[in-house]
């Protein structure tokens, strides 16, 4: 098979821990970071005779995410038991949805890094198709501490409500995996269904990878890389696994269907076990949980809560305000930033300039101060005044950005008065500027002669001298114009 070109085929199983107050099927607190084995009860520990109770908020969050992704909402979904033994799964089975999941189909629009920016922003997205979304519960956590003879088990996470988002085999590279997971994190945070913190395990994925010769329609044998909660490691794992599988095929060997794990230290994957098929889990309907039956009234109520979605917000910022793709992406990163920016944009005399100011100055300041966008101390009217002063030439753009705005953020006040207090008001009075220009030209006749013989770069020297004499108050455009006129 020498010189064969291969296509990578990837499907994801993304797991989202939901931001509910309690666990999926019991009243235990759903909280990250507690002392081990504190958020537990007889139900989450799997005591015989205990019965699960459905968490309504988990259902609502599942419907909300499904509607946002364009899924068909299954009005009658059921729970099943997925049977396997593991130390941190006390019951010996996981409550999940197999035959009748709550959401079917749908897709996530991705703005890929290679996508050209948008004259027509809708065309800048590719939709990754989904197979379904189902509700389930998380297992606990096994802790394998280096040098210790025993494995510890923390069951705080056991029973945490999860949504598993299963894609079609629709991704083709590590970069697309990265884009999908970042897009999903952005969406779940936007909707408020999860904090999406990958480092805490709130969002992670299993990556199913296969390769096939280009042009072949039949899929190759897939291997699953488990529990990727770092996109850096996911990219490395995909790259290694693709090379490994191609190497096997090139040597005339076959790829075994396996579950594998990634080792960040070596950058390689290693087999955990041969991959199970569905029948190995002995799925059967959970006898303790009735079907989830949804009414049109409830679905429409949840639909009304969604509003504009991140990719729609991105498109609106480009179409309605003419922002460039990078600024639009930053300002539609989360719902609160987007809506707060819109409130300021309503009064802004130049929304594109406001966007640059927000991305480069305001957002970093808010982040540094640990404040959310609605805690910005300047009102929309004050921000508009600041911009109008720049557009009118009263304050230089650089001074407004580097001096006036930081001063107003630290101690809010009236922008014009603050600019005067800081000595930032530019003077464009013709008589004032003429006097300065004439004085500079008279003082440096040798420089004037050199300029007139062709050394046009000396205009910067003359500008600097005028600014020095005016203590920075000379309006640059008028000063430059006057200098060029007098110098001939």
C-alpha cells in the first residue's frame, strides 16, 4: 500500500457535567472540590433497596442544549442500565439512555481556524453532525497516587448528571476536534447548563479514530482514546494514533478495535482493553425509572429561554456593525459580554472603534480586576462621550486608550473634565498652531533646507518639536498640514 494517501475519520463522545444543584438521581450536592466522599448518600453508594429519583433540571438542560443544537426532541425517552464493574461505580451499573435518548440528530456549527473571515459570516461555519444526546450519570474517581500501594476511591462524583453528545464520524483532523470541544464549551457556558471547565472534568471527550485510503467509503477499524480533558493532549493523541494506524496498515497488519489511553509524558497511546460492543454491557431498561414524557408546552417554554446563540451573535456583530472576524469572535465568546457590548454599542458613535477598545483595553482590565462585564464602572453614555472626544480631535486616540480610559476605569467621572485634568485636550486653534510652527521653522533653518532638498522624513522631527513646545496639546492632523504648507 506504498504511496497510499489516507483519510482520518473521527467521531466524538463529549461528556458535559451539568450545573445542577444536586446529582442526577438523588439529592446529594453536585459540587466540585469538596473533601473526598463528602457528597454521598445511600443512593449514590448503591445500597440495596434504594431507589433513584429523576432530576428535573437535568431534563430541562438536556432539552435546552438539544434545541440549541437543532436536535429533534424525543418526547418520550427512557433510561437503561449499562452494566460493568469498576471500583468507582458502586452499583455495578450506570444509569444511562440507550434505546430512546432524549435528543436525536442536530449539529454544532464550527468556525475553524482555517476558515476565511466573513463577508458572509454564515459561510464561515461548518456544521458537525450529531447522532444523538443522552442523559446519564457519572462514575466516581479512582486516585492512583505515585508511590502508594493502594488505589483510593472518591465517590463525590458518582451520580453527577451528565449529557453525552455523540457525533457522527464527521471530523477529519485534530484541529477539528479542538474546534468542536471549544465550540461546545462556549455553547454550554452560553446556555448556563455547565461551567465547561475541562481542567475540572466538567467537559471531556472520548475520541474514536480510524483511517482509510482516500476515496474508500467503508470505514476503517476504530480505536477509542478515553477521557481527554485537555485539547493539547487530544491533538497529540489524535496525531499519534493516526500515525500508528497508518503504520500498521502500511506494514500489512490490521488495526484491532481497542480502548486506549494517552500518556502525556511520552505522547503515545497504549491499549487498555479490546473495545467492547454494546452487547457486552448487557443493556436493559431500568425498572426503577419511568419514561420521561415531555409536553409541547414545556419544550416551548425552554425554547423561549434560549435567545440568540453564539454563532448567531458572531454573525450579527459582523453584519450589523461591520466588525472584523476576530473582534466579533471575542465579543460573542459569552452571553454576558455580548449583551453588555450591545448596550454600549447603542450609544457609540463608532462601534468598530468601540470593539477595538473593548477587546484590547476593557476586557483585559475586567479580567485583571476579576469583574464581569456588567460591573464595568463606565456607563454607555460616558463611553460614548470618550469616543466623541477622540472623533472630534479633542483627545488623541492613543492618549484616550492609554491614559484617559484607564483613569476613568479606576475612578469613574466625566470624561471631558478628566481629560482636562490630565492635560490631554488637543489644541487645534489656527493661531496657536501657526505660532508654534513658525517658531520651529525659524529655529532650524538647516533642517528646513534639508527637507526642501528631499529629506521628507524630517517631517517627524518638526512634528516632535511642535509637540514638545505645546506639551503634547497640538492637534496632530492640523499641525502636520500646517508644517507641510510652510515647508513647501
